C-alpha cells in the first residue's frame, strides 16, 4: 500500500531569507536583540534600521519569530 500523505516541503527560500536576516540584515533592518522568555518559552526578536525604526515580534521558536519578522518587514516595505 502506498501512503497518500506527502512529506512537508522544506522551504528553502524562507530559510535563506532567515539566514540573510541573521547574518547581514534584511531590507535595511538588522537584528538588534533576541530574547527567550524562560517562563512562557516565547522568543522575542527585535530589529532596527538606520533611521532608528524598530520592529519587535514574538514566536514559539527563533525560526518562527524570524519568519514573522520577515513578513512584518515585507509588509512595512510594501507600504512605501
């Protein structure tokens, strides 16, 4: 019997964007702080750009928080 379930696809583009954000910054924003709350287990990622604008997001893991950060930066830059 063959299973109809498919293995989840590895999203290379998302992980590459997370690496770019972590290593070099993304669309002018660089990570300024990563904190993990020991009580709730949530991770907070803060970024800052050259104009002094900051963005803060929370996620269950560092990867989750970075994905949310990239989405927030994309929304912000699409508005301009």
